[in-house]
């Protein structure tokens, strides 16, 4: 997405890359421009010189990889990031200006220097105020980079720790990212002691794989820099502002503060206003917008100090305006005002005065332990906890669900009717030492907001502390009343949606996963060709967009531990993929016995021209997913604007392959829906247009 006009920059300004597409030119499904864009031609002498130095680095890496020294193995990713960045740029046309050749040469020099310096690991010493690091992703095993800047003038130990989400840069691949953050990261920490800059898997606004990488970056940096979880702020501008919005509302208990600047906070209105796009979504697309659309989650900001920023003339001011509207239009007893700093007569930039005001306000925010009173909103069990509350089960996904809790001499819980089960947990030091038993009051309401039921646990029923002096209890609504769940009973093996096993399809790509390729001819040449094409595309696009390489095995290469360690992304049909054949009769959407039709409840589809895609708990390993014939579900058209990069398909779909795949869809969506809370087909699902 290329940038609209930017005002003259004065003083300290963040230009976070562009977030927008080229307007209507990027609203066409045909001839979608490639992301990343093609680079410039590499002169022969430049290529030869870089390849010689890259070979030298690879030889050193090969020797290091065979070392048994634990220090070398721990910090080897800090060298591998340079090899990967230059290798990809050389092989995939990733140089965008002549200066990139010198940047690549400098990265190789740094890689060679580090490869010979494991005796002191100089790049993580306190004196290394600006550096770049690498870690191995749990998702796909790839090496991913991040930046670090340390402010030696910050007052320790009280200084904040900032995570800065970067703006969109279509030409900001590994090479350009490392070169920038090795020398001149922007912004630098002001009142914070340290600033961490996730690469975030390229241009996805730190969503899906980028979201998980951001959390992994924090985990990795904590090991060497001692990040205090009570002092981490989530921040960003432009695309990074969008990232800060969504990370704030979905993980409100992880941050001391959030400072989203510009960006977008939801999909439909942003695309209409900013992209001039005419939207005609499927019904399930609209539901899936709720995955990342932040206004519906705005209640969560009541527990998280948030400072929004916009330029008065910036179209991306729309993001904070919508969040401010959502916070003020809550019921009167929940309403609050969003703090929104607006720089006058300013376009897409942060002015020095605004920067200073943001820093001033941040420094005034105190460190708090877990609050005694808060409310939490969710639409999905993917995001199901805050502080000492966890929502374990919903009556129905994608329905806005809020639960309010408070604690003192007793615990008060006010739950939406959509809450089926929840858990409260407090450490030993979170309760008054005099309190040995806590009374619990649970109140629920119906959809009209009318008081529906109240459950008291008091007196002898009050919940006692555990033997380690912590306190906790799980409550489930059954048989018309709330029941205290026994901690000594074995958990039921009943199949149901739960945290990190609730769909949609894209959710399986947010934890370690493994592609299982077809190894024989499929049932029909037509479907076999489609599967192979989509498999090849999925491998290619994971590499181009998520900057990693998927693990791939065949069914006969699978080991028992693979089923326990990975979500299996299965490609093919019962004839071409033995693993699919092994589980096909256990899936709610599958092939009939004679393989002539696909069955989705009472609807049948010709198996010669239709292919199923779905996510479902793996019948061979119920704590993991299986996915049929799909990777992440947004496609090339959606790369052009980050607000489009959200899950496109629900838990399952039937693809009519007589309509060829395009930049938006893998074919015509003949049928699609979410499974119910027991992973069963829902009755009376909508009929999709042909």
C-alpha cells in the first residue's frame, strides 16, 4: 500500500510506512500487484561479491550448528538472521534501491563478526544500546528477527518497557528491517528503558502469525533483558497503530498502557472510508470481522490505560474516532472517554509536541497489581482471559460476551447469558491474610438485560483457600443453576469448543503446525489438480507473506509425536492422503462411502467438482486440530490493505472448483458455516448465493 501525501516533517517524526492501498486501483481482483513488489536488477559484480561473503558466513554457520556449546546454540539465531535476510534478497529479488546492496554487505559483515564472537556475545551486553536479535518461531521453526534499543538514561528499575509495532512497508523485508534497526531505529525509547521492535512477519499488522510472533518476541527478550511483565506498554503508529489497537483489546492484562497512533481499528468502515471499497461480504465474513474489529471489544480498555493519537488531517484518525464513539456509546454505567491526542493541521505523522505529551502521560501511569474490579468482553475463546478471570465455555461463539467481576470480602460476578463456564484464580498474596473462605455471588442476565438468576455460595458453602493458600473456583451453568465444579473429578472428554481449540480455520496456523502432503492420485483428476495447486500456493504464500517455510511431511513420515506436537494441515482426499482416509468417517463434513459426493448434513455435493475445507479437533489427537485443504484464508487481494487481512472462511466450507480460484477465493463458496459448541453441524444454515 503506497502512502498518500505527507506534510513536511518537523523535528522528531515517525513515518511508519504507508498503511493505505492505491485507492480504487487496489480494489480490483484481477491483475493484483504483487506483495512484496519486485526489486531492482542486481549488477553482476554486486551479486558475486555478496554471494562470496554469504558463502563464507554459511560455512561458519555450518560449523557452529554442529557445536555442542549451549551458548552457541542459544544465540545462533542472532547470526542466522543475517544469512536468511541476504539469501532471500538474492534469490527472491529483494533489493529495492542501490543502497540495499551496501546494506546487505553490512549485514554479512555483522553476521561474520558475531559468528566469531560467541565467547562474549557482545551484541547483548548492556553497552549495546541498539541491536538486532533473532529467535526460532514455534509456529514453523523459522528464524525471525526483532530490534532492540536501550535507553541508558532511563531511571531503573521503575522505567517502562515498550513494544513498538512497525508501520507498513511493502519494501521492508528482512534485509531492510535489520539494516534499519542495527543502526537507526525510529522511534528510540524516550522515557522507557528498553524498546522492542517485532518484525511481525512482514505486512500483517501483527495479526495471526504476526500476533504470535509478537508474543514470542516478548518471551525471548525477557530472557536476556529481564522485561517486567507489569511494565510493558504496547505501542505503534500507522499499521503499527492498528496492531496496538488489537493487541490492547485482546490482551488487556498484558500491558501497563497502550498508545495506538493512526492505523485502523476495524475492517468494514475503514475500507469504505479509506479505501473507497464497496463491500459485499458473506454473512460469515461479517461475523469473522469480529475476530479483530476492536470497537466491540472496547470495554476491555477500561482496565488498560490507553492514549490514542491522530493527526487532525490524517484519514487514519478514523480509527480512534470509532473507538472513542464506541467507548462513549456504552451503557451509562459503563461509559468512559477515550483519551485522544490530536495534532492540529497534521497529516500522517507524530509531531514533537504530541510525542512529548504522550510520553508525559505515560510516565504518570502507575504500576498496578491485578485489579480488584474489572470487566472483560470477548467474542471467541481464543481470547478468553484477563487477570484473575478465565471464560472456559460459551453458549455460542461470535456473540459479544461480557463478564464483570469484583473482589473484597466476597467475590461478585455479573455474567452475560452467553457465559457457560468460567474460572476465578487468585495467588496467595492477592487476598487479605485474614480471609480463609470467600463468598461468591453470581448474577446473570438475559438478552434484554433483565436479571435472570442469582447464585449464592456463602457460609459453609463459601470457597476455601487451596492448600498453598491460593484461591480458585470454576463455575458452570447446568440444569438451570450455577454449579461449583469439583476439582477432583476427571475432566470430561466430551468434544467441545475451548481455548485454542475453537476455530476458525486460520486459528490452526497460530500454533505449531505441519503440512501433510498428498502422495497418490486423488479421487478425481479435477480435484487432484485443485489440491496440488492450492498446496503449492499455500507453501509459496506462507513463505512470501509469513516469511517462513512450512514443515511438510507425507503420511508415512508422520511420527506419534507429530500428532501431539502439531496441528495437521491435511491436503488431498481419502485416496491421495492416508491420514485423511484414517479420519474421514469421523469428520462432520466428509466424503460418502462411495466417495461420489461430499456430505454436509442434509446437503450433498458432487465430489468430482467440490472440495471440503475445514478445521476440526484431530480424532487421532483431540488436543490438536486437523485442517483439510487450507492455509490462512485471506488471499492476494487482501495483501493490498491490512484491514482486509482477517480470516475469510469460518470452521468449514465446500468449494465449488468449477469456478477457478482468484485473488479473493479458492473457488466459489458453495456452502460454509461455523460448527456449534460441540463441533457439530448447525441446522438451518443459510443458503449461499450462486
